[in-house]
C-alpha cells in the first residue's frame, strides 16, 4: 500500500546515500518510489529543503507533507519567513488532510532535531525488510505512515451536517414571522455560502486525487517495463491495489461532492 516513508540520518551526506538506496530498491522492484525530498534542520532550528522531487500530481503527497512539516516545526525560523500562528494552523490543516497521525508527527519532531537530516518519500512496498536493511546499513532510522482515507469519510460527515443545517435554516425561514425574515434570510445565505465552499473543496479533492492516482499507475506501468519476471508480478499487484483504492476513494469523494451540489439546487 502507499505510505509515507521518513528516514532520519545524522548528516546530509548519509541522507543522499539514502535517496540513492531508495532509487536502487525501486529499480530492483523491491518497492515503487513515487517522490522524495531531503530536509535539514540546522543547529539554530532553521529548516531547509535541500532536495525535492515533488513535481506533478505524483509529488502531491510528499510536497504537502514537507510543506506542513516546515510550517509546523520551523519555530523561531518560521517567523523570519512569515510563518506566524496562521501559518502554523495552515500547516496543521495540510497534515490533517493527509491523514497523518499524531504519533507520526511525534516521530517527525524527534527525527527533525537540530543538526539532523530527513529523507521524506512516498512509496509502495510489500516487504519492509529490504528498505529497513538498506537504511540501517547507512545509518538511517525508518518510520512509516500509511496514507489513510479517513479524511474523506470525515469530509462526507461534515457535508451531511452542513446540508442538514441549510435545510433547517430554510425550514425556519418558511415558518418565521415577518419581523425575523431578514435575519433568517441572511442565515440561509451564510449556510449556502459555507456549503458551496464545501462543494468546491470536494470537487477539487476529486480532481486532485484522480490525477495523483493516475500518475502513480503510470509510474508503476513504466516500472514493469524494466522489471524482471518476479518483480513484475509484485508491481502488477501494486497496480491492482492502486486501482482498487482509486475506485473506493473516488466513490467516497464523488458522493460527498454530489451531496453538496444536491443541497444547493433550487
């Protein structure tokens, strides 16, 4: 399954060795590497992205994770680049939307101690030992986090609540006395505006996830062209898993989107 892989290294040189090892493992078919980044925290707490391969839809996950980590953990250095309370809240929201657990955030905080360098990647793997062994040999400590789809389920529940609120506002407006009509009309408009924003967000998530999953399938198909027979079988299994996940998640996302559009119809 798709997961975030974070490897903590004592220094930058070892981190680049870690990136090379990830690419070699992907070339062998032991895993499929989608995107990577290298971030470093200096002795004063400043965070820098030293290397990133997060272009296009396939890099969406790692790009958002790295951006959220910088916003959340920049500390005093964050203020220098304009990351105040709003930036920290935005970083938390980005990490929440990725389905990242608090336990994983604690791991990242420890891994991104002053002077440390992290390799952040998104990958699919069946066996954990190949990656663990390679990283341990070059001084890396591996942490993983599955990309969870619970956020899609929560979004659907929030939309249901917004939809119910709008229906209640309209019902109260229909039953209101003349002296309260204007205030209730404003409440209905506000509820419609909030729900319309939820609809726009749901539509954007559908588009973003479809592009991201198609990019991953394409990367997997390209990997099979260079793979040996035994590795090809494993990669075909990963393609099937991505397609299954795509069908399930898009179903949830599109259902949430339809709920909002339905509620906004006259």
